[in-house]
C-alpha cells in the first residue's frame, strides 16, 4: 500500500475511526497476479474467502477467473449462496447435526462440496443425505505436515476412500490439503521446501489411489505462501489461497509480499499523548486483534505496523492501542494513524464494512457480509 500523508489526512476527514481501508487498485492487482499464477501453472483457482468474507470481493475473484470459492464454515457458505454464488467448497469437516441439516439444504440448491478425513464422518453424512436429489460431493483431507485435520498417505487413506465409494449418498470429488505449518517458516528456502513437499505429498496420495483404480477430479492445495511452489507439481490442479487479496504484516515477514502489495489497512486516530514517547490511539484489540503470528517473539514487533508514525504498537486493551514512539516527537491530538494489520483475516472479521478507495480517491462502503459466521 503506497499512501501519502496527504492522502491519509484526506481520508481521515471523511471516515470515522477505527476503520478498515482497502486500496481497490491494489486489491485488483493482487487478484490478477494470483489468477495469472494459476493460469501459468494450468491449475484452477478457488480462493478462500475467510480472509475478506465479502460478497463484493468474492464476485470480483470470480470475474477475474476463479472457478468457485472456498469457505471455512456453513454460515459463510449460506451468505455466499444467498448472494448468487453457486460453486462452493467447505474446506472443513461438518459433524454437528444442525449444521448437517443446513448443509443438506444448501446441497439441494447449489454445487457444494465438503471435507472429510474419518470414516465416522461418512456415517453421519449418509444419514443426513439419504434420499437427496444428488450425491454430496466430498474431498478427503490429506495431512501434509500441519498435523491438524487430515489423513496420512497410506492404508488409512485407501480405506477411507473405499468407504466413500460404497456410499451411494456421496461421491468422491478429490483430495485437498493445507500446509499451514508454513507460517512458522524461518526463510524463503524453507517456504519453498514446505510448498514443494505439499505438492509431493498430494502426488503420492493421487498415485496411491490411482494404483487402486480410483480416479480423482480434484487435487487441491492451499496457503498463500506455498502455492507458488505446490502449484508447479503436475498432479496438482487446484489452488485455494486466501490472504493474497489483502496481504498483511505476517505475509511481509514471510516474504510472500512486498510493502506495495498491502491492500488493507486500519485507519485510527490519536486520542492522547501522556508522555513524549507514548501515544494512545482509538484502535485496540477489538480493531487490531491480538494475533502476531508464529514469529511474534522474533520478527514481528507489536500489534500491527504503523506506516505514518515512527513507533511500535506495544500494547492493546479492548479500545486503546499504545504506541511507543522511537523518537521524542509531539503528535497533534486527532491526527490519523494508518496501520497494516499483522493478520488481515482476523482483523477483517472485527468490522462490519470496508471503505474501498479507488484510484481517484473516491470512497465506497461495502459490507463484510459473512462477518462472525463461525457456525
């Protein structure tokens, strides 16, 4: 995000703080760049919308060539489906009976798929999708090193896939993974190694199932830092990055983006300067979140990166942020401060709307439609 002090002052005249600012021109550049990467590697792009949770941005992604979207929760899928988006993958396991009923309702109206990694989930889905108008599409999650959900490549994978093939209520769409351990990487080389391994493990899973006579339509990988590498594996045919639309301070520290690629910022206001080196702003944990990433004690200092003030956000309470100024300076009360969030996904979910700023400086508000949809 390249923004001058003059532009910050102009925005501050019209926008109450704390507020989310989106550079529309940079947002579109980020979208185009990832779509180009997908096209160059002959893979489909199915972006994860948990970063922005916006119908407007989701439709912008589809307009630029995405084949559909990825969500984390049924609630997010419901919001996007209600807005006319009809190709949705829930990259998660659904086991709560009320959620399964909601999933069944979505299934009858749009093209929806969901993740599985255990046989017990198959049993639940068979119960709730009995007599459905069509089989539920499922993708098996592969553990590519994150050690969260997912099945390892081997007999357990084959057994799970066989169970799916025996269930007429379901149809196997493919396999997917998320190499989220990349957020603890210490170097660009390590990021590449994790991305390469992500692709390699998926190829091993694909080939194991192929040897068993099982064909897969989708081999899907995720994570903004790794897709540049995992997408090069010839077996991979779909990518699901999400953060790239905005990028943030964590991505910058991982060298997944440059400062120019930042598209999201929090606009705040100076409310007090009790001491020469201590500034207080109106953005606290409810505006900036507490997430400092895996490198919080090493490379990431503070709760966001101020761009127009030489200081560090050393402490946040709910409604206050405390900035330690690096040099003694007097800051006029009521002055604007623009901050790059550490983790854009967590911060966006705190706000009801974005302020989109186009290249002419025109401001347009758009809602964070799926905000708080954690069920």
